[in-house]
């Protein structure tokens, strides 16, 4: 069965650069969530989208933005990168009304 | 705000034995779900088991079962017949249905299954 696809799997950026992470949800899933997991930490919710509209916002820095496109894929744009942004970024998808979210394999971002 | 607490940072168990991971949570709401996620060294987040708060019966999935004590706000995970492949980080997580479906995670418990 198709799963949540995230790209790239690994990304190395320098401070103050910009990064774009992509997420392709499971087909027919209409909701996408983004989570950030720092080293040795639990995942923290950043932002979610339902039917291309932002539905909830968590601890997402103002330097980050995200959107969901007409094909339901989502992109997380991160600007003015800081060392502290180094983390594993997960995308998850689900169907509205269904609580089970399926996670992608994550994008490991390293800021040097 | 909801909080999820896992008081055991690390645990170990011998292969084929049983281990219980603890989780407590804090919420003033009644409409919520609880989850256990497994994160092996590959870092993939894998759903292990789910419990609806309105259900009194404890959820089970093969070797995995929970002890859900709603009044005590406790949600422990029991792994029976532990296998080497169970070695992973385990996260307890919470969803409040009336406030979006985003997960709030506990700090995790690192489980090592020893041969």
C-alpha cells in the first residue's frame, strides 16, 4: 500500500539559507500534519492542513511557512535557517474524522 | 493544555518476557484518543495501538495491550513475549478531538530487548 512520501530524506543547509521540505500524503487523505523532532526529543506539532486550508497551528516559527496544494501534497518552507532548526521533520496524513495518522519516514535537516 | 508524561526514560527486558511502559496524561476534556507509537532506529513513527477514551475495554493488538485507567488518567502499554525487533523508542500520544487532530507526545521511553 502507498505510504506518506517525504522528500528529500536528508538535507544539509548552511545558516541563513532556505529549505523546502515536501510531503506527499497517502492517496485520498485530505489532512496533512507537520511535526518537528529535535535530537533526543519527542515530536512537536508545527502545523496542519485540511482541504488545502490551514487547520491548526502549533509551535511553528514565523520563519517557517507551509501550504497544501490542489493535489494535496504539502510543502514546508523554512527561511533564515538556524542551527537549532536541525531536526527530523515528519509529515503525517489522515482522512478527516479518522484519528489515525500515518507518518512518513521524515526529512533529516542538518543546519551547519 | 494537554500534557503527556512518560516517567521511564529507559527500560530493558529479556527476550520473551513481558514489559510494561507507563504513561499518564492530563486533560479536562472527555473526547479524546490515546496512542502508543514506536520509533525504531530507522526513526519511522509506527502506530502500535490506539484507545478511544469513551471505550472502557482495553485495546489489544497481538502482543501489545494497554491498561487504560480513565479516572487515573493512566495509559500503560504491555508488551508480551518481547522480541528483539521491539527494541525502539516508544511514545505515548494524545489527541483531543474538539481541538484538531494533532498529536501531543510524551517524552518517550527507550526500550531495549536483550537476547
